[in-house]
C-alpha cells in the first residue's frame, strides 16, 4: 500500500482520505468553463479500479460561471487521488 503525507499526517487508506475530504469538503476548481465551487460527494472507483473522488457543483452567487459550468460540464467533477492531493497541497500552501 502506498503511503501519502498530507499536512504532516500519514495517509494509508481510503478511510483516511474520506476523513480528510469530510474535514475539508469544499474546493474551488478552475474548469475549462470557468471557476466553480464544489462540495465533496463520495469516493468510488473508475473502470481501471483507480480511486476517484466525486465533487458536486454548488450554486453559489459568488461564482458567476456556475451556470455555464453546469450546462457544459454537468453537475459532477471527478478527481483522481493524485489530483485531489495536489489540490489540498496547493490549498495548504496558499
């Protein structure tokens, strides 16, 4: 099993990643259609049995691109574990 270091915590399981997502459920994601606010929904697996994190688009008037994102990309945004860890690392450093 691969171990990951997030904010000085060693993460070694899907359960730990789920707990981190529950503690920090919101992400601001710059999509190809604009910037939107997303909330953690669930963890699943893709067709290659890789861990995937599902986020739901939130209708927030502070983000003017929300309707465009919803129309062009849909309600959900999926991240791999690597992408999610990169986003958390970026968030922690800002």
